[in-house]
C-alpha cells in the first residue's frame, strides 16, 4: 500500500487565507471533530489580497489555512469511494473584487485521525507549545499496520496539520482529471513543500 502527502504549496490558482466570517477557530479544524453544526454554511471565502495575480479556480484550491478547499468533483469521487470520515461544508468563493467565482466548492473537513507515523524510525521535531504534534519532519516513516485500510483520506494523529491519502484515492483523483492536486510520496518524505 502506498500513501501520499497532500502538498500545501501554491498550485498556480487562487489562494485563500481566511475562513468565512463566523467560522470556528482555525485550531478546531485540526481536532477532527464535527464542525458542521456551527459552520456558517455558504459563507464566503475571498481570494487572498496578497496574491492578486492568482485567479484560476481549481478542484483543489490552495488554502493557507488548516483546511482543504475542494470542488464538487472532489466530493463526488470521495462519495463514490464511500469515504465516510468527511464533512463537506459549502462555501462561496469570491475573487479579489468580491465577485462570485464559484458556488461549487466546500471546506473538506476530515474527521478523526490515524496513528500513521512510526515515531521510533521517523526523524522529526515536536512543537514547544503542543508537544504531541510534530512541527518539522526530516524523514517520515509510516506504520501502515496501524492505518485503517478503509482510511482513504486522513490526518496523521501526530501531524494533524497535514493530510495523507491512500493510493486508491489518488488513482481515483487522477482518473477524474482533477485540477490543482499535488502530492508527495509519504514514505521517506522530508517535510518540504517543493516540486
């Protein structure tokens, strides 16, 4: 089984740097608990004013936040594969001028986490404030025997600011021709978000 890390680097399309008004605090998106009851459904996310040149809307929209922002096409693939740990929180994407750029995108909130990292063999540093979370990774070694084989998309429990996906899901995303997706092989990953 192969697993992949979803890249956080800009993909050439629009960038988002703020959640909709009235959203739960950013740190709560890392906790893996349901946020649907308190999320402002259909709230607006405007393209970052710091990146005026980026206006394309891809299926995977770069968010400088602890969330994934994806299109209805991504949602369809996940639903077809019966990924049952995902909440799709509808948002309206607005361009730099405030015009509606998409009504077909969602904050993809991944519930739970997987004990995916072999802490004995990986090389990493933990954070000073949140000691159970890995802040920097030098070499990632997985513990695939501890990952639920049904987990297609998940946050590692010790690195909840990142997302991993199973080869089966990557294959489905590629077959669907989804745009804006960039991944790294998880095994041996050095923590860098570069090409």
